[in-house]
């Protein structure tokens, strides 16, 4: 049985140390400022926000090309491995399609899996796949694990501003509803990822109330297998937020994954985002 190598895209927001620890290959998404184009790893967060502060042109994103995925797949296939590629949700990105097109260059050697999620919730699925592969599980067993985990995954995103989501263009179908409530009442929307698609959960009058609502949502899925707190330019608040999530979900505070979204997801969320993710324990 060939060894299974795990590939994902940089929408997973895993640190370099986690990628190295679990031997995960990551294909970078793309950030554009007008005619300037960067692979996501070419811009650290500080550089991204420095350029974003000088906008216009406002930052935009695009998926990796099929060629980028081919370049990632080829050496792994040449080593005799089967490649399992996990992508950011296909409902808001063409990344899955690019990876799938690239997989056709290697018939029977590459499997592409849609996580129907993003950021650390996507990253968690990649880690589980890599752990299972390292333990010698078959492709079928790993795919069953991923499908089961995906079905137990819930992600809530609290926006401080809707400007980046509008400019990013990844949630155009949702924007009329969000703009109507946010502009009229000057309130903070909470989005929920349902089957890979962003939906408006509710809108509240302050970031504090939004954070509390997300804590309640996470607590509803206790006991938890995994809890994460994600932020964009909110390092001063995210650790208290993570501790509150752990208390509500009956989860060890020190084991809550905490991370800041990279440039690509920052293009969509904007500064001030707090997001909460949970994987409920399997029955």
C-alpha cells in the first residue's frame, strides 16, 4: 500500500511549524493589489496590512492555478505516494476545481477532498489526515474519518466591519442581507459556515455581545473534540475569547487552537474579526 501524502492550501492558516510537524505540503493562495500579485507566503501579516493601509488598490484574492497544484503533486507521486489534497470550501473559492484539474494529470494517484470549511477548521482536517496517514491507515479509512469530522464541524465568524467582505466578492449572494441590517442598525454580523457556505446567523449591537453569542453557540456542541479561536488583528482579545470558549464547551483552555488568519482570509474578513470553531465529539 503506497504511503499517503497530505497536501492542502494556505487557507488552512496552519503555522509553518505545524506544517512541518505533520509533513503537510501547502499550496499558496494568491493575493493581489491591483496589478501586483503575491503568493500568500510571500507576504507576512505585517507586510499585508501595511500594503492594505495604503489602499486603493484594495486587496483581492484568487485560487492557485492547476499548474501550482501539479508542481506540488508531482514530486510526491514520483516518490510512489498517493496524494490526498484537502482544499478550502469550494462554495467560496475555485481552489477545489484547480486541484481537481491538476489531479487528472496523475490518474489514480491523487484524491481531492473538499473540507467545506476554512482557516483552522480546514487545517484541523489536514492534521487528522496526516496523523492517520502516519499511522498507516488506508485512503478509504482516512476519507471516512474526514467525512465524519466534516459533518461535526461548526464555524462562527464575528465581523467588525463588512467592507472587506463586500470588496472581496466571495459572498455576493449574502451581501444584500448583511448590508441591510448592518447599515440600518450599525450592528455586528455573525456568519456561520453551513455545508461550506457562509450564512448570516444573527447581528448584534456590539463586539462584546457578538463574542458572547459565539460562546453560546460553541457551548451547544459540548463536549468538544476540538475548539479553536481565530482572529484578524485582534490579538489583544483572542486569548480571553479562547478561554471563554473553553469554559462554555467544557474543553481544556490550554488545548484551544489559537491563530490569526493569513492575508487571503484577511482580504475577506477585515480587521477585528473574532471567529470560533468547534468539532463536536463523535457519538
